[in-house]
C-alpha cells in the first residue's frame, strides 16, 4: 500500500469535551496543555485497554487542527501489517499521534524507522504523542536508543475506573446518545455484564436500538426484558 492511500485523519466525533475524565482529569488537562502550550515535545500516554487512549489521541489531533497545526493520527494496530516505509515523510507534520506503539515494538523492522522518525520530529521541534498499554520501560523494545527516546518526554498514566466512575461514564455516554440511563439501570448493567467499557458501549448501542424500535424509556423491567 502506498503512503498516499493511508488515512491520516483523526476520527470524527472524538473530542476532549466528549471524554468524561473523572479520576483522570489531571492527566487529560496535561494532555490538552501539551497541545495548546507546546510545553513538551513528546508525551507517552499509557493505561489498560478500554480507558479511551484512542479517543484522547484523536481528540489531541482535532485540538491541534483547531490551533492551525497539521496533525496526523497513526493507528499502528491497523498499520502493523504494512511495511514501515509508510512512516516516511510523516516528520513534516506538526503533531503525530501514534496509537498502540507497543503493537509494533519488539520488531527492529519497525523500531529503527520509529527511532529515526522520533529524531526527525525533535530536530524540527515538532510534537509526538504515543500511546501504549504499559510504560515505555515496560513494553518490549529491542532497540535501547528507541526506549530511551520514549522515556525522555512526559509520561502520563490513565488510571483504571472504579465502579462509581464507570457508572458516571456510562450515564454520560447514554446522554450523548440521547438516552436517560437511571441509576438502577446503570448499576444493573455493571453488576450483570462485563465491566469492560467497550463491551458496555456495545450494550448501550443495543439498548438504543431497542428503545427506538419500541418507543420505550430505559426502565429496569424493560432492560431486563431485552437482555435476559
């Protein structure tokens, strides 16, 4: 695949205002400052799956674009089947948001181009935002120089959500979809079903379809009727 065929645009619908930070408020504010004040040249955002790293990287790209900057979103989980040659020329961007960098580390075929890309961006005083499921010194990296580069900037941690935070986030997401999710229903969903947020989003999508089809509100009896 040629580089020109790659989609470098951030995903629509992902913004900082659409992300309920809750216990991660300080991390999100630091991330916004990174974009608006260019306080650091590189940031490494890490945390478990399902906490919204992809959302935040796309939001960072959108915020940078609002500042008049050229920003690209790089989904390495999707790109890892391509040749690393696709990274060539990306150093021209003001900001690169490189998602799931730990999906390609461990392979020198990817690590060497990433190392050169990092250096090229720093020489231009351009910015890099990485995400991974663990810290830079904990992910598998064969190239020591790349590992040291990833640790020189600001490292931000997304904390896991407790059940109270998950309930707030679930209700926030439901409001965005135009649904009222009562406490009893959200607590039932958290007790009864998988507490991974992406799985809960799928559950909300299903409930949304059912409420629209049957012109019903999300009451606990109605939700139990659908899901049990």
